[in-house]
C-alpha cells in the first residue's frame, strides 16, 4: 500500500498544512495545493483536498490540534498527575474472537452475553477462506441479531497486508457497520495514520451517532517500542478529524510477541512480563483500555482464573477469549466484587462529604485516604456502570 501512496502524508498532514495557512481555508487553498503538488501526483492531491474541504466544513473556525469536540467522551491523556483518568465507552472484560468463516460459530456467538465479540478475518481464518470470511461477516452485520449491548467488532488483516483495504471497503458496505475495528500487528505511527485516514473516508457519510471504536493489537517488539508514538498518533488524529473515530483499546498479542523474541511460553508468563507491563502503562497513559493476553489451555479453569485475577490486579481492563466456555470466568474475574463496590461507594460518599468541608485527606476504615485512592474507587464504580449485565 505504501507503494501506491508515497510519503504517507494523510489526514493529519492536510490538517497541519491547512492550519499553517490560517483560519481562512478558502484563501489558503492555492497555497495548500502548491505544497501538496510538490510531493504528490494530481490524483493524490485531489484526494487530500477532499479531506481538507471536509475538515474545513467540520471546523469553521480553525483546525487547532488542541481542539477536542465537546461530544467526544475521551481525549488525549493529560500530563497532570492529578488528572482523573477517564473510563472508555465500552467495557471489554471479555474480548472473544470468533472465526469469520464459520456461520455456525457466529450464530452461537450471537446468543452469548459477552462484552465484545470480535469477528475474525485474520489469524483465526485460513488464507484460502479469507474472502469467504469477509463476505460472511458483512452478511452477519446486517442479518444476525446479537444480544443487547454486545459490542460487535471485526478484526481485519494487518495494514501491511493488501487484504486490509478489501476488508475495510467491504465492512462499510454493510448497513450496520461494525461498532469496533480491531487492527492486528500494528507497528508504526505511519500505519496508524493510514488506518485513520482510510476509516475516516469510509465512515464520514455515516449517521452522526455512528462511532467506530479503534482497537489495536501490539504483538511484536517493534510495536511495543513504538507504542507511545502509535498512541500519540491515534489520539491526535481522532482529535484533528473531530469525527466518529474513537480510540478505545490496546491488546497484547503475547503469542506472536513470544515467537518474535524467541521466547518459550510458560504458565507464569514471566517471559512476557516486561512487554505486558509496558503496554499496560502506555495504554493507561493515553486513557486507553488495556486488554490482556489470551489463555490457551481450555482444560485448566484454575489457571484461567489465576491469570485473570493477576491481570486485573496489574490494571488490565479485560482479557482475550478464544472459546465461549471462558467467557463467564473472565467476565466474573474482571468485574468488581460486591465487597469492592461497597468499599468504593462508601469511600466516595465519605470523601465527597468531607471535602465539601474543606478536608483534603480523610481517615476511612483506619487508613488515611486522599485523592489517588478516591480515583481508584471511582474507577471501580465506572466499571460497574459500563458492564454488560
């Protein structure tokens, strides 16, 4: 794909150039065209100008990089350590993959009460069946009724694979476009730029209430090392485009990562601990959900529970699931317990009462409590609000 569009200057570059010419986009059009013509063919220029025109219509004053739509429920993470981290729009305690080429499995999945169903066109489907999977998924989006409040996601092929274009083009022919787009093997800022540009062009004519939640899978050393720039680009483009693309989650692809570094998988997963923690930290820095690694032993319920609780304690929001029998355990483990909910409710109420009296720290259940612990309690309550129960 990079051979078709040299230089990878997409939507963000158009915005940056247009912004440099001031708020009068019409008078700056000739300058904008001149800059683009230096680098691109006329067909590429026309495509970029179409996006620039759309940006101008959506932002009548200017295209500030710091502007965030008031209707957007998330923004780039603040560097202020006292800023409360926002919870993202969808709970993803269980993120369950379903092979897109199996009508039987899709039908079965549609009967499950699970936070997120990810219809798969990538690793879960043989190369010879990918076209079939794509067609069946598009059909399912319009004709299969999933349980209420279930997020229906589609995992496309990597953006480095030419099939990704066909996947995205096909998905947006469906009347009910997917609620979330999952992109595997993301590795660079340039890939994010291409992705957001492509989805923006496909989703721009959708109804105003349509939101495409963006879920990225990091599964190589390069992805882990580039994750800050990847998340920066994701959040900046969502803000610049000021439209219906919502950064949502970062998923840790442990098996591909292990293969890439030559590690041997173990039950305690110490070989991927560093990457796991780094992904978690960066995701939370950008107010994105972090989805933990898959657990492949379908016969070990105790092991599944252990790794779920470990991930929850670390701060992960949910876990990848490869079989319906794992859903109940995973969603239970990543849900607040009744004791946690009671503690959080009482703590927040007591702190709000005392803070109105001018008190910055309180004594609660024998412990000194200030704002960081209160924020943890509020996060627990938000998880409860977003759960698909």
